[in-house]
C-alpha cells in the first residue's frame, strides 16, 4: 500500500513540475531578463541530468541488449567469443587522426604507416533487428598515404587453452562499406619463440563472410602455445567508410574419420 501511495505522489509531483516548466516556457518571451537568467540556469542544471539519463536509458533499452554474448556457432564448438568492442560500451568510444598502434579498449588496436593520419575509429550502437552484437565499429578513411592499414584484435587466454592442430578457428564478421575493397584476415598463434600465421581473404560478396583457419596445415607446437591474435588487413581503404557490425570467433575440433 505504501508503494502505491509513493507512486501516486510521484506522479502528482511530476505533473506539477511538468506544468510549471510548461508555464515557464510559454512565458519566456515576456519574462524580465533577471528572471529569465535565473530560469535558464535552473533549466541547464536540469538538462545535465536529463540528457545523462536519456543517453543511458536509450543505450540500455535499445536492442540488442548490452553485454549480449549471443553467438551463432556450430554445435561442436568448444570456444566462442565476441571482443569487447562489439559486446559493450568502451570507456573511450572514438578517436580522430588516429596514430598508429592506438588502442581502443583493451583488445583492439589500429596500425598503419601514414605520415599524416586521416583516419577515425569509433564505436557505434547497433539498433537493427537483425543485429546480435550490441555495438559495431566504424572506421572512416579519407586521404591515405600509407602502404598498410590493419586492425589487430588480441584474444583472451581461453582461446589457446587446449588449442590443438586438429582445431578449426572460425571468423564471422558482418561488414558494411561505402565502396568495395579487399580485406584479409591473418590469424597469428605464438608458440615458444615462433609464430604461426594463416591468411584468408574475406568473401565480401557473401552476406556473412565467414572464413575458417585450419590449424592442421601449420607447424604448431601444441605444448608451447602462448597467445593468439587476429589482423584484419584493408587493401586500398582510402575515401571509404567501413562498419564492422559484428565480429565473432569460435573454434571446433576437426571431425575424425
């Protein structure tokens, strides 16, 4: 009963405040300057909290839900992962004129050899019904005077726990771009002093350009696996906007006959 009374009182106070600010807005054109200045200060203080609330509420209420780890994967996968840039809000959500080796979050970095960086990188909120990832990553490239451009994604330790040469590692990105370009994915696995590298070109004409890295063709020393990371390499990226709506990775053991 007390909760109902509190709720009713809250509604009455809200309606009263709403009517008050409606009257203030209606009278703003005729209010004395001294009164108008005070009312404007009050309104600005209120706006700070309202804007902050609306920003947080919009993010929480938009679909897909923040923190979602819903990943399409094969039934026999023994590891699946969506990097933080696609799973939740980053502390810093964007950068402009990005220097090489700049980090966005704890797992993703941008690498290039431009003399003058005309690159921007920012996290965007996914709101499409088809999206599983809460966030996407958008890269704008204007003039590009370098010879290479890549995004590097560091994998968690769980990605290499129990990793064997019998494993297939699957990459499934969802990519939008203003104009066609070539994108290559290079999987890197450090084992002892050596690093195995497997390169695949993304089939961008497919709706989901999935690729698999077959570790059977590597010289991986299973007893000394240390870490794993992915390079996404963009060929001819100038004057383009590239949006990675989602990016997931998983691994599964090769079927034994």
